[in-house]
C-alpha cells in the first residue's frame, strides 16, 4: 500500500488505498505555515538536486494534482 503514495492512483473502489492517499496528501489542506515547513523539509530531502531541476519536478507533481478531477478521493477528505 505504501507504494500507492508514489502515484496516488489507487484502483477505483480501493477504500484502503484511497484513504491512505488522502492521508498522504493532507498536507495540501494544512494551514500555510505547516505547508511551508513541509515544503522546506522536502527541499532539504532533495538538496542534491539543482534548484531548477527540483522546481521543475515539484511543478510537475503539483500540476498533476491540479489537473485531476479531484485531489482527494474519499468523501471525508473532500469535505474537510
């Protein structure tokens, strides 16, 4: 199940996978200061990458969430 967090694409009807992915993406709905701290930690994790490479990769990931029909899959996550 942890591998689902790489793609955030559980099969339709996989309630456990949907719940796990929603939990993994909960930071996107967190207060701005929590998200800023998370972003700083992610950048530190990928410090070996040049800034432009990192920025391009993050943009691709975040744009995919924006392009999806919904970021969250469970009714609970969508409401909250």
